[in-house]
């Protein structure tokens, strides 16, 4: 389980902010407050001053729910870390993107899939997604995949490698192209990338995405409940 969390933290460090580790906890300092959180690694760890979000993992130790409730935190979403065997996949491999232009197109799909037009921070998000894509696509520990329909950027995902673990991130399809099996094609490529290793992703518990990945053979590895100050 630790290897799966390490993969997720490596993705966050590359795409969402900074990750600081100590013997008793992990602090994620996000470029936006939404991504920031603290993860206790022992039952008797001291809650850092100013912490707004706490994420628990199975090895955080007992008693944290009660401690957090007493400190004014409320239960929020639960992130489920899932794992699937990297089965053999038929079909032709997909070539990762190799240009800044394609990285910008990758970010365009993310924005169209994830962002609401009335979000007051939409320009910040679009800029952040674009900058991170351009910064990361050529790194050897990552592969960015982009599918086009009639030349239009339509669907994307990226894989992040840490040792034997391949993590799937940024699975996104523009609304106009959903229901065509594009995401399934990209997930098949992620399985190819994970050959001989471990394949993982994270979803919100109870979401449509979780139900989809269960159908695709992923199974829960562990739960990570979030607690936030109101």
C-alpha cells in the first residue's frame, strides 16, 4: 500500500505543489489550497498548526477520527486507491506526445473536461494545467497520451512511474466525445505501460468513476478519508 501512496505523492509533487516528509507525517503544500493536506503516519503525531485538511491512511494509527472531531474537523470525501492487474492488452500501442504543442492540447482537454465556465478561477486553472503539461510531458517517469478526433484534441490520460508502480492520472474526455470508448483505449495503453508491475489510480468513493473502474477490473487497495475544518 505504501508504494501506491508514494506514486500518488510523486504525482502531486510534480503537478500540484510540494510534498514534505517527516517520520510522523507528510505535508502536501499545494499551489492551490484545495490540494494542501497533512497525512499522519503515527497515532501520536502532533497535528501541525494551521492545518485545514487531514488525509488518513491505513497506517496513520488509531484514534484520529476522534482527535480530529475534537479539534473541529468534519468528515469530507474519501479517496479510494485502487489497483488492477496489468493484463495483456490487444491492439496497437499509442505513442506518447512529444511536443509542446501537444502538451498544450493535452491541457485544453483537461480544462474542457474538468472546469466549469463560471468558475471564478478558471483562468488560473487553465494556466496551471498548461504549464504543468509542458513542464512534465518529456520526463522519463511520465507518459502523456492524447487522442484526437478529426484533428480535434478529444481525450487524454497520463501515467506516472515510481519503481514497479504505474499510476493513472488525468483521465479526461471532452464532453462532445464521451461515450466513444476513447478513455478505455487510453486505459488499455496504461495497462501496457504497467506490464510486469502494478497499476493504480484514485477515485472518490461512491462516484460514477469508481463504479466504472470496478467494472474494468480495478479493486480497492485502501481508503483515504479526508477531514476538513469548516
